[in-house]
C-alpha cells in the first residue's frame, strides 16, 4: 500500500470521528497520522473570525478543535493537502509560515510559564543556586540554555539525581525572564508549572526542526 494512503478501515484524512468532534476525554486523534495521543502533546487549531486557521496552544479558544501531532512535517502536510478545509467543511486561510508561528507561540508560552514559576518561588536560575536545588532533590525539571556548553551542562547535572532536562530557549531569552543578561541553568520545583514547561518544550522540539529562531531568542 502506498505510504500516503490510510490503513484499511481508517477514516479519511481530514475527517474526525464523533469522539474527536465532541473533544471529550484526554486523547485526541491527529487529522494527518490518525494516531491518538494525549491532548497536551498535540497542537489544537480552530477557525478564527476571518476564516483563518489559528493555533490554540492553550486549548481554550471556542470552536471545534482540529488536532495535529506536534511535528513539523505533520503541520506542513496538513497545510499542503487541504486537511484544515476538509475538517472545517469550508474554505479556510492557512498561514504560509504555520510551523514557524506555532514554534514562536510555544516559545512565548514557555517563557511566560517560567516567569510565573519564578514569581511563585518555584524556579531558580544560576549555576550554583540551581545546582543546590538539584543536589538537594528540590528540582523536578531542569531548563538549560540551548546554546550553553555541553561540558558545563554535564558538570551541572552531575550534582544530583537524574531529572528531565529541556532546552527550548537560548541563554539570552532565559536571561530576560530572570532579569539577567544571560542564564544557562534553571531548576524548577515539581508541580503543574514544571509539567507545563516540559510539555510545551516537547511540543516545540517536535515542530522546531529546521526553523530558524528569531534573532536574540531561542537560537
């Protein structure tokens, strides 16, 4: 069977089953791959007031959601093959830079969540302070600058038990969040905000491949 054809018995690309249309439960079906996944790992889109496709990264906008796996190639396939129009059953406008705009939105969300964590006392920046959290078991997630030194990261992580590490932003972008010129190491306490950063960083990693980050941001 050709690679692009759906498996026998699978719904046609660009359609949703009744469960997806109601958007109930924790799982959603990707309109391109037809695979189900946790909604926190996917990208939701809705049709905006002007008939344009709008990424709903927080999963809160009104309207019937159209769900895609958080992968650049999936977004590009959906845009190229008219998947959004078929799912919406109407003509829609799809931005030419859809994947790049989603990546930018995810970076903004990550920055905002890190800011909330900092103000709530759930995030600490700097090699020594963050390493103290790591060594004492207070860290549930480490956010490393994506342009930081690999050797320095290894030395930092050797300080304590293994925790998840994500690197969605540059040192300059992390610095703006923590009111510094540059930040390379951030430790987050376990909890909802750390889980949000981890989920958004995973979505960004799937979409970001080959996208040039804005100058001075997550380069």
